[in-house]
C-alpha cells in the first residue's frame, strides 16, 4: 500500500513538472466534437480519404468511352431507383394561344401511380421542332416550380408569384416563353414538393429525404429519375426533333441539367447557369451545401466516395455543354468553379471534343440567370443545333 501511494505521488509530481505532457494526455482524451454543429472535427481526414477513384484519370484510363459507360452506370446505380417504364398516358387539360406559340397543360405518368402536371409550349408550324427541357431552380421557394420558367395561364392564381420570381432571378423574363418565341418546343414540370406537387417547406426537406432513405430509396435519385422520364417523354413527342433536345437550368436546375445529360443521351446538349463546383469547395464551413435541406436534392448516397461533381458532369462528354457562373456568386466560389472547369476539360479533351465544352466565369455577375446570360445561352443553343 505504501508502495502504491509512492507511485501515485511520483506520477502526479511528473505531470505537474511537465505540463506539456499533461496537455498531450488531455488532448488525446478529448472526445471528437462537431465544428459549427454541421461537421465532425475530423472532417479534413474524411475529405483527404475521398480520392474519387472512379474519376477519369488522364494517362491511366486509356479508353475514355469505356470509362464513360462505367461511370454512367455508377451514377445510375447511385439513384437507388429502378427502371419503371410505364405508359406516359398524356392527358391534355388546358391550352392557351400566345404570340407565335401555344401553351398547353398536360398530365403525364412518370412512375407508377405518379401523375405529374407539365407545361408544354408548342410553336406555330408543322415541326418537328428543336426542343428544350427546362429544369427549375430551388431558391427555397416552393409555391411555384415550372411557373418559374414558363408563364402561367392568364387565370392561374400563381401568376403574380411567378412574375415576382422572374423579376428577381431571370431579368423579368419567362425563359420558356422566350424560347418558344424562337421556335423551340419547351417542356417544364414541377419537381416533387414544388408548385402543384407541394408546397414543401424548407424545414421539411430533411424529413422527406430521411423518409425516402428509410424506404430504401433516395430523394435525389427520385428527382433525377423523374428528369430522365421527362426527357424520354419529350423525345417521343411527334412535334420534337429528337436529334435536337437540350436541357437548361439555373441554380439547382443547372445541377439537374448537367446531371441529366450525364445520365441519358435523350439529351443532346446542356446549359447550366450558376451550378458547378467541387466537393472540396462545398465541404467548407459556411457553404450552403452544409446546411442539409437543399443539399438533399443533390446528394446521392455513397457516390461522393467515387466521383466529384465535375467528374459526374464529364460523363456527358463529348456532347455540347455550356457552363456559366458569376465570379460574385457567393454559393459557387470562383476557385472551386475554375478547378471544376479544369477537370471537365480534361475529359472533353480525351474525347477529342474540347470545342464542345464551353466554360465561362463572368466577372461582374452573381447567382443569377439574367438577360445577358439568356442571350448567351440562346446564341450557344442556336449554334449547337445549327439553327443560325
């Protein structure tokens, strides 16, 4: 007993005389904590372990076409959504003549038991017409979806809301109507939770995503699969020139546009405004993606262990693609955007199609799809489809 007391006394004396050793032991004993309540303290280690082993590796993957097939299948599997090819069973609900085109409201079936309202803008003339699938943004604004891009019918009570949204983010324009006036067949739909399929609330997104996972599915995967079905619906329309179909979107809609081009060749070109970055940028304290909520529409379980955002977008190569981001966009820091552009360019180069990829960082713009960006997209789209 006397020996044990002596040992304890000596141990305490050594700790008091050597405070650095004491601090080291204390540090080792501290439990892992959260940083700003969203990230574990060891998240830099997790980031370092990502590695993205399924990305295109210049000099290692000799056949970029084989890589494309392999990476596309990896993306498709990550949706956690099976193929559900059911009849679209389109039903025309209403129509409205407009200047040089007609607006139509349809109901179509995208997945079993899931009837979805869509807006179709049909130019005057015989067709077939080049076509555009418009994919709406998030904006934490759920009362409208497709109406953010296509002007609602005159008697629709969503019209005032849609006008305000167009003024705030689209330079006062309804992008779909502008395209229809140029002779494009245009399709837009509500994503689950928006417009006629909602309205969702911001705080409820987390529960919705968790409930999908508890059902063995994924919210992001469901949204992506519906976009694939919309592209297939647009392609089979008699009025569509099915060799000239583009996907266009702003913000979350931009993410959806380049993702859709990666998933299916029913889309022949994609324009993405204000959504391209790297995981290294998004996984930085303070970034909007770390809040959860909005991020659940763009996170496929497990995929980030294999592919980064620009790697996924590069699956679309060698198809034409346009990316526009504002250097003053606080959601998409320029450094991450430029790094992503560089990675994508390597894949288009491997296909021998570098000229098909257009990446632009606009020095004076933020998170927006205003008049100037729209004119740039119209110019690009006309050139891609040889309409000039």
